[in-house]
């Protein structure tokens, strides 16, 4: 009986500490700052629409508008943003000035696979809606790096493409629905010879995705994936 009583007292104390912690978190919300800037290409200095801007270590972020501009609310405890877009090298940058966080991305032809979110809710002018300055973007299970590793590890070079010595890149856009389905595949850049179908197979059979949310309501999102097919006997 004494052991049982002691156990209950420990459990009660644990619950009390948890409740106090919850109250403190509620009473002391994390301060936020509105960060804005523009993402441009290093080559030609042209704006990059649809680039992903994500708070490092989270799936929270936004997508640049038609002029490469973005803005999002960032906890003051976070100081790093990750910028990415298909065809460019991802870049991490510290927040220097909340209103002038411009960044340029360098072209990258070496990556085997790339993943970006291309749409998750815009107004008629192509700008992220004010309520979506910080939005949990769709995220594959295990994160984007793990997803890219899955794509590269499980890619099966179509025999027809091998026979014809076909290599290059395939870009596929698909819809990730609010209820977890992957559908509406759209071939943005085709190689043919079974390569397009192979990328779609990987997307269908790949890890699950967590949906994007707006005001805690899940919704459809568009994701774009690019895969590089390189003949196995070639190096570099």
C-alpha cells in the first residue's frame, strides 16, 4: 500500500508540473517578427517565382510570388532561413534585416533529385495570403533529404532509355491532397523512353506526405520533383 501511495503521489506531482509548464507556455507565447525579401537568380539577377523559403529546422515557410518576393512571420528564437528551387543550389542564410532579406541562388546542374512546393494557396495577385505568412508546407515523411535519398536509391533506369542512351532530366508536378492522396501528375519536362513513367512510379510508391494547413485546416498542395537520369557508364 505504501508503494502504491508513493506511486500516486509521484504521478500527481508529474501532472502538476506538466500543467504548470503548459500554463507558462500559454502565458508566454514566442515573440514573432515579420521577415521579407526577394529571391533572385545569380545568373541574370532575375526574380525566382515559386522558390521555397523555410525556417531552418521546421516545415514552416512560404513560397515566393511572381516577382520573387516573400514575407513570413519567424519566431525571434529562429535566425536561419533555407531557400530552394529546382535547378538551383539550396542556400541557408541568417536573418540580418527583417525587411531586407534578399538572396541569390546559383544554378546547379549536378543534383540528382530536387523537391519544391510550388503552390499552397495564393490570392488573385499571386501573393501569399496574409494569414499564410507562416504555413506548415507539405513535407515528406522523414524530411526532404530522406525523400531525395529514397528517389535516388530506388530509381530504376528504364531499359528502353538505356538501349537508346537517353539521359537528362524529368520534371513532374503533382497534387498532394488534403486527405493524403498523390494525384494529378503533370509532366513539365519529359525525356520519354519510360523515364517519365519511372518518376511517377517513384512518387506513387514513395513515403507519405504530411499535408499543408491553413488555420489548422488541411488542404491540397502542389509539389514539383525533378529527377536526373545519367547513364551508369558515365562519370561526373
